C-alpha cells in the first residue's frame, strides 16, 4: 500500500542562505530500508516541483535510521532575499511528510497514526 511519509518517519530541518538541510528519521528500524530504497535525492528534488534548482546531496545514517538531505538552490535565492516565505526549511520538511512511500502489508503494524494499522 502507498502511504505518506508522515506515517513512517519525522523530519527536522535547517536553512542557511540558499541551502536547506532536511533530515528524515524512521520511527522504527524496520521502516528505514523503505526510506533508503524509495526516498532518493532525485525523487526528493522532483517532489518539490522546481522549487529546488541546485544539487541535492543524500547522506544515509544507518546507525540512526535516518537520511540527511542537503538541497542547494532551495530557498529562492536565500531566506532573506526571497518573498516566498513558505520556502523556509521548516515548511519544506513539513511538505516532505506528504511524500508517498510503498509499504508492504507485513510492515503496516509499524506505521504511526495510519487508519490501516487499526485493522492490521
């Protein structure tokens, strides 16, 4: 089944200049391989539909069950230079929680706050 990232992980973010940093932390170790497989740098960049104009770097941190992304050209020229206030790092990480992830039925019980979990 396909679910939003928010049911598998949470995000933390920061921004500096025209670069945003988004860290994605799996709620459960069993969910981390799904993130590594499906949440790639290219897919993250495409998800923002042109809002990120530069390179996206991806750093898996296996020991923390996390992936850190550094996206250049992501803040409309920089937080203090852009009129697009919704492009701050926090807004970008909140938006990422809607990223679709395919989850096998065997892992539905590991999801958080998902309606299907109650019936699994």
